C-alpha cells in the first residue's frame, strides 16, 4: 500500500491561488507572458473555470473564476489587491515587455535594485500584482541593511 504525500508531488508548501474575472483569458495571459503550462482545469456547470492548475517554472499556480457566494472574490471586485507575487525569470526585461504588450500595467519600471535583483512591478489585466525579477547579485542581509540605510539617509 502506498503512502500519500502530505504535499502533492510538484507542489511547494505555499502555492498562490488567484481569483479572477475571466479565468480562460487569465490562463491564456499567463501562458503567453510567463510561459505557463496548463496542468488541468475543472469546469463548472455554466462552463466557467472552477479550478485550474498551471506550472510556471518550477512552481504551481492555482486559479479560479471569482465566486463571491463562496467568498472567492477577484481584485476587480475588491478594488485591488494587497498581495504581490514574485516571479523569478531568466530575462526580466523581455518578460516585463511581453506582459505590457499583453495588457499589463506598469507599477514600477524595471531597474537594478539594491537587494541584488533587476526587477519591475506590474499589475496583470486581472488585477493581480507581479514582481518580475532576475537575480543579478548575491547580497547578504547585512549588506542589504547597509544599502537601505544609505538610501534612506540620502533622502533625509
């Protein structure tokens, strides 16, 4: 008899689960922009997406059509999102540009950051915030603190 793993194969302990308006379009956007591969989806009786799983890089992303009656609301209904998803990619500039071309809105332009990443922030067409990053330098927390202190002391 086999033992069932407490965390399913291919998953991490934390997996984002997004609520969206128009899940079919969201899946297409994540495929086009982030190279997501659809693992599977469950259709509701009305044909909407009740649950879908995508693979982006080495991580999974779950999403579903918003269902307010079940407490499942999208950023469009809530008026925004307080949560951001960090996505590491090989080429932040090209992925960011592709996202903007596909309808995302720039929040912060791509630039080299004090913490060792080149990154930019955007909001996808479904209201979710993404921090797109490419790691360019290994920086310890103590060095990050020094850089933070210097950055804020110069703004004094």
